[in-house]
C-alpha cells in the first residue's frame, strides 16, 4: 500500500515538470529587446527564468543591506548595537577606575562615554571628579560646563558637585559662596544642608554653623550622636570667640559673650559642658560673681570634678559662703582630690591657713595633682618651711616623671 502512495506523490511532482518540459520544447516563444546598438534575443522561457533569477538577486541584496544596517551580530562592527556596547564598556571601566583612584584612565573612559551617551550627565560629573583629582582644574570646570548644558533639573545638583570639588581643592570659602545663595530656594534640601554644615566646620565659620544647627536637627541631617557632638563643639568655639571679641571694661566686655550665650537653644543652656565653658569665659573676663552662679547651677545638675576645680578658682561675692557651699559637697564626695583642692584654695582665699594646709594635704593623699602640690608648696614657703616646700616639689616632680636608673653623685 505504501508503494502506491509513494508512486502517487512521485507522479504529482513529475507531472508539472514534464508539462513544463513539453511547453519548453513545443512552444519556446521568442523575446527580442533592442536599444540603439544593443540587442537581446532569447526564448520566452529563458527570459522568464532570467527575471526570476534577477528577482532573487534583488531580494538577496536587500536582505543583506538590512542585515548590515540593523545587525546585532559581528557582521557590522559599526552598527548601533556595537556603539552602545562600546559606550557601556567605557562607562563601566570609567566608574571602576574612578572608584580605584586611577584618575587618568577614568577621565579618558568617562569622557568617551559622555560623548556617545544619550544621557551623558553622570559621565561628565565623574570625569570632572577625575580631572579635579589630577589637578586639571580647567578641564574639570570645562566638563562641569558641559554637564550644565545637559542637566535636566536645574543648577542645584551641579552646584553641589562643584562645591564638593572646590572643597577638595582646598577652597571652602568659594564653595560656601556658591551654595549659600541656593539655600533660600532650597531651605530643606538635605545634601545642601549637609555640605554647608561640613564646609562651615572645616572653614571655622562657627557662627554660621550655630545658626544652621536648628535646621540640621529638624531635618535629621546627621545621626543624633554626631549632631550632639557637632553642636557642642560649635558652641564651645562660638563662646570662646565671643569672649575673645570682648572689648572695654565691666559690662561692655561681657556683652558679646552674654549675647552668644543667650543665642544658645534653651536646652543647650542646661548642658553642664557648656555651663562650665561659659563660667570659664566669665572668670577670664573678670566676672567672678556671675561665674560662681553659673557653676553652682551646673554642679547642682551634674556634679563633675572639673567644674568643682573651677569653682575653687573663681572669686565669688562672699568667699566664706562659697567655702561653706563647697564643704557641703564633702558628704558625698569626701575622696575627690579635686574637691579637696577646691576647698584648700577657698580656705587660702579666706586666710584660713591651717585648714587650707589640711585640705591640700588630703587632696595629695588621694591624687598627686600638680596644682595641689604648687598651692601647698607656696603655703609652706609663706610659713617659712622652705625645706618642706622643696621636698614637696621634688616629690611631686618625681612622681610624674620617669627618671633614669643611675647612681647620682654624693653631696
């Protein structure tokens, strides 16, 4: 049965071929083409065969052209696909080299990526950073100008980048001048606030940093611990600068310092560190009575040995009352060497010489404080005990010094 089916298929194929062959022999036809001196003669069937061949040739050429134009294969190394591949490769290499600090190669690859990319902004910015690191500042500025021309969202991102590069060049003042005018239009922009804070800190513009601190805290620009440390440092320096700028006598010399203190947030005026610094600056400017009040407030909130030591140095309104207040702290801090030194100094101020000696000796029994040694030695000299003062000074000096282990000459 199968051989009948195969025979039938063979007849179906052979019949058309035989028919065409019969037509070619019985009716060959005739075609004549003539143009000027050119003549073409052929049978009809050959002419038709030539037309078919010509059609296939045209179709093949068109297909080849399309392949060369749109090919994603290796036939066309100048195709758009290969161009995108080259840009992608240059951008990847450029950013890797930028991260690794290979500035020259990063500059070369990122410039190449920027020139061929539809979105060249990140490549211009990366290339500008590489040029800045190489010290090629003119090239850096030119790349930033090119980035400005293609930036889709205005001046802020480019200004932030330019300011960062200026700061890296060691030109923080120019970076500040660039960013400050943008703050009015972008008062809560996190990166703008962050960069301004860093610039103010590293260019010692503490007054401006103090003004910026409330907004930094409100916008959570830094972690709370970092912000607290930054705020403490800023106000420390601000208070010192205010005390340095005090001129004149009496209240006039205190005016810059008191104004700076009032500018502190209310919460910060309760900080024992800042209270101690404020008291120290008041003492420095001769405002002992005000310094005593500030120290009492600070010690009442947070007993600290450094504040107590400072309390023993300020001249309050009533020296005897000041001594009694300090003696009240002995109940809880009887072994605090700094407190005993404070009491010894207050006794000296009240001319209680024997009591002063007792407190100073007690202080030295707990810690060898240089100030306690000096105060007690001075008291011993005043009382005529020069040998005791010399022995005390020698002991105090030796206790804080690593002496060479050698034999000394006999007297």
